[in-house]
C-alpha cells in the first residue's frame, strides 16, 4: 500500500449566502428580522468554529456586522411602535405611543 491518501481540507471555506454571490446592503434591508437574525447566527457559528480562510472570515464578519445593524434597526422600529397602556383614575384604558428611549408616553 502506498503512502498516498486523500485528506480533506480541515478548514473548508465559509458557506456564502448563495453560491458565487455576496449579499448586498439592499438585500439585507429587505430581510425580515427573523431571517437576518438566523443568518447572523449562522455566520457567528461558522466564525466560532474557525472554519474557512481568512478572507472568507473577514467577508463573513463584515456581512455579520451589516446584519447586526439591520436587526438593531428593526428592533428600534418595533419598539417605537409599541404602545403603552394606561389606566386613568376613572377606569378608562387608553393606548399611547411610547417614547423609544424611555418607554414613557409621548405627548
């Protein structure tokens, strides 16, 4: 038996979002919060595992940063839409928009 045998690359490249393509900012902005978060979690797992080459890891990190910003913006938008329910002294319940920074009623 000869000493030649196939040894697979222990560091396969990071999987692209789709083969041969880089996710654009417009594509990220079109993603739902849930889809962006799932993609971000996938990227984090791959980076933590140390799979892939340095250039691929840097590109994945940059894509992850854009996804993180997108998720944060989606959360801020959702928070701004949340209404604060208040109960007046006469027992009337009203909904008032909440200040995203403090949670206090606006106005």
